[in-house]
């Protein structure tokens, strides 16, 4: 399967890790749309293709949003297909061999639930979760995972913010409060995910809390990831403290466009002062 045309198409748009990769942290963030596309009888399962895509990213850390742990209705619908609904949670299913997995639920629905996940090439510490739901109609959370890299602890937070700007501003404030209480002030920090920031208005409040949006030195200030078929909005972001961005890319093309309504965002980072 890994050598087929689909896998080769997925890999076509992704550069290999740089020769300085040992000193660089390769990070991806990806909203996987619960591993399915379409509606009703046209709904199709993409979780297997997503597994090939995530493997092709070759990232050290993969920040995932809209990840299912279980969903009874979809599992029943796809149970008898050749590539059926995975027996394990989607985070574990998507993790390349040797990666550690952290997952916590954000939203509970009638047929199942979904949340955020981190896939890590490096050892992880205690997994934390913080509810930042702004109202009862949108269940949102932060996944906090310390990761051991280059002999130091890097704190990672997977985020998926709400659909209203006022609510997102309040969620950024709750994120800042969470960081203040749970992340040492001198620790390297990565916050990545789907910020739903259609109007590009969250960079200033994030900067006010010491988090800089990752942008390649010679690159664009915006990396559009949504919608995947005709990307225009930069909803998916990586914010850092103690790291600088060396390169950034959005893999594109028809194969990536079919797997989710978002495209992944891929960056190489290195320690400030390195």
C-alpha cells in the first residue's frame, strides 16, 4: 500500500526534512475532519488515506484536531467496506510506527465524540486537558503534552478554537491563564491547531501573551489552508515561544484536497539563539 500511486501523490508536494533536521523540530498541524468526507450515502471514509498523508509529512510532532475516538453510526456504516472503520481510536490508527500518542475528548455527541491529539516522535510526559468551551453549543478544549526533545522539555498545546470572534478572544485569554499555571515561564512552548480566525485578528492577543506566529523568514505572512479545494483562509496556525521558524509549507493538490476540508500546515523550527 505504501508504494502505490496514492502514496506517491501524497509525498509529491512535501519536501524532505533538511540536512540540519537533528537540530530542527519538524511540526505539522492538521484538522482531519473526523476522517470522513461527504454527506449521507455519498459519505466516504478517508482515514486510511489520512494515515498515508500523515506518514508522508514526516513530522516530529503532529497536532491533530477533529479526531474521533469512537463513533457508533459511522463505524456501522463503514463496517463492511474493504477499508472499514478502524477498530482503534483514530489517533492511534494514524500514528506512524514508533510514535507516541496523546488524545483527549473535546466534544461528546449523540453517536460518539471527538477531540484533539498529538503524535510525537519523541517521549511524552503527563497528558493534560483544559476545557475552554465558550458556550454549551461548542465544546472546545486544549490538549497539553510535554515532549522531551534535544535534552529539554518542550511544552505543546493542541488547540481548536470556536466559531465566534468574541469567543475566540476569551479562549485565548483562557489559554494564557492555562499556560501561566501549567507551563514554566522559561520553557519552550508550541501552540498549534485550528484557530478559526477568519479575520486574522488573533495574532495581536497571542503576541500579548508571549506567543509569536510562525512565519518563514523569506516566506509569506499567510499560509492558506481552508477550504482544501481552493485554499483562501489561514485558519491553521503554529505559535511559538523560544523557537523560530526556518521554513513553512502547505502541501496542496487534488489528493490532499480530498482527504479533509483543511490542508495541513508543515513547519521546521529551531531553538532561538541556536
